[in-house]
């Protein structure tokens, strides 16, 4: 297992003229974490990764790697990338086209002046680990996109860096290959134990691969937590909406009394709630994920307006007056368009947000 390093970012900022790409960022990445910087285009995730790598000079703040201060604007410290013991993989594979696969992977080892037989042993072992045996004498242009990406990853890991940095490494691959490579990258992390920072705008990648997710927008962090935490307990409406596939359902809700007990009334549903949770608030934005509804004879009647089968699951769109809901059912679900179904919400599986601030209450 590789040596790992803790990453600590303090009050990090990055400006280009009047544009503030990173706004006073504070983030600690523990040893061995696989953290994904997730957010829409332009949110600052790649700038953050490039700042950690030393490829971008921030406008302020500090960066520590393995307890060592590698950047401080105030103290005029900026350790170059070559001395930060990092491994980098980018969206473009950045392979040398005039070098064979062997030469591409061995490049860093030759710079370190390792013995020739040791280089050969390490390269062949790494090729085997990446399922690329027999490709050492080929050139990058003779390989598929997935094979080229494996070469880029092999070139990174062979130097045994303390930290892996990956900037959208799977975005150029087709859908099936992306799924395969997600599994391989997760396995690589589990075997190496290397602290990993991964950049993507793909929430599925983030959810399936990460130990932690940092969700960003407009240069700010909205939430840092495990995939389960950001999915089940989003801190605000932006996170709830962004971590959602199919789309989260949002309704206007109000607090009423039913048989002396407080409930939230929303889109025809009555949701049990602890009065200590909501306090004196009377109106809310209610959010329910598509998989958290179920069909029951005692439920609220909705009309089926569309169905989107996807093999392993089916998305069903239903309406009731002005309320429209996306449902997600496992496997094959078939019913006639225009038919009626009765729905309820699984107990406790909903979120309440403050209508003014957008912050989660429950």
C-alpha cells in the first residue's frame, strides 16, 4: 500500500481580474480519502485541483501536503509541482505520441535514473496490474480511448505518489467503458490507499467512487460529506437538486394539525413530523426522491402521464392538478398512460427546507 498524505486547504482564494473562482475555501482531506470535487461547469473544482498540484497559483491562502506548507501567498512560499510528490491524470490523456507504451510509462523512472532492469520490472508489473500486458511496444494512437486512459493512470501510479489528482479522467470515454473504469479506479484506490482528489460534474461517478464528496457552486463549498450524507441529508436546495437522478420532487408544504398531531401537507400527502424539528415555521419546501414513493390503496390518487423504461428500472411521471411527480421503480413497471395510481411517501424519507434561505430543516 502506498504512503498517503493529508491535504489541508486554508482560506484559499483565486481571482482572475474581477472573477473570483475560489472564495475563501477551507477543506481538510484525510489520509487515504477518495474525495470528489463535484459541481457544475465553472464552479471552481478544477481550479482547486490545479492549485493543490501547483499548476495554478492562488491569490491567497495556504495549502499543506502531508503537514508541509507547499503554498502561502502571504509568506511567498510556492513549492513547484515536481516536489509535491503528486500523480496527475487529466481529461486529455497527455501521452507522448512518439513514445511506445513502455516508454510513456517509464518516462518518470528514467528521469529518476533508476537501473534499467528495475525500470523494466516495474513497467511490466504495472502493465499487468492495469490489464495491458502485451501492449508495451505499441504507440498511443494504436490504442482505444480506454486503453490510453489506462496508460495515463499507469504512468501516474508507477511513480508511487502520496496523492492522486484526477481531473475528469473518464469524460472522453463511452458510457459502458466509463462504468468499467469507475470500478477499476475504485479498486485501484482500495489497493493503493493513496489520498485521491477527483474532479467531475457527473454525480453518478461521485456517488459510486468516493468516500467523501465536496459539492461546489460559484467557487464556494456547499457541503462535504459521505455519499450517503449528501444524498439523504442535503444541506440546501442546490445540493438536493444537484444530487438527483431522476430529478428530485419539490412541493410547497404547510404545517397543519391532524387529530392533534402536527403533519406537513404537501401535494395531497400528509407527512408526519416532529414538532421540535420545525419549531414555529409554518411553510416549507418539501423534497422527496423519486424512489421514496410507494403504491398503496390508501394513497393520494395521481394520473400516469408518461413512462420511461430503462431496463433495470422505470421512471414514471404522474400528475394531480398542478402537482407533477417523477417516480422510480425497480425493474419493469408497466401501466397504461392515463391510468390512476395511489401513492404514499415512505415514512421519514423526505426533506424540509426553509423557503427563504433554502437551508435544510429536516
